[in-house]
């Protein structure tokens, strides 16, 4: 199996506006070798019931990745997505392939 590159949107606070709200700049950080696949019908139904969001894809994250995938935005296939829920992480040594986490995403903007 061969993964694809997913761009993780990293937001860095660069200041505040006139009302004191934080102002961010966005940079895209590529994460290579991610598996992008369709979610199961159970995943879609559970996410809709738990979060009220429709899952578009599930992303397999390579083992050893240290990025924060909770409430993150990602770009792939020419569109932007937002992660839903928390990444599902297994015990790395007990997982036979190169991917140790799964994160679900919904279509976003």
C-alpha cells in the first residue's frame, strides 16, 4: 500500500485585533504516507449521533507522527477538511503496518 501526502494546517498566533481576539497565520505542513479511505457506515452513523457531523474520510496517520490532529484542519484532494473527535491510537508495536492512528474528517469550507 502506498500513502498520500496530507497537508496539516498549523495555526500560529501572530497578535491580537482591536477587540483583543487572537489573530492567526496559517501554514501548511505536509505529512507524507497517510492513508485516505472511506469511512464505514457505522463510523458515519456514530459520528452523526455523537457529534452531529457527517464523516467524509478516514485518514491513517503514520507511526511516529507527533502532530496534533485534534480539532485540526487538513487539505488533500484539493479540498479542506476538519478532524472530528479524537484520533484513535493503538499500541504501536502491536499494529503490523506503518500506520498507528486513525482520524476522521468532515468536509470543511
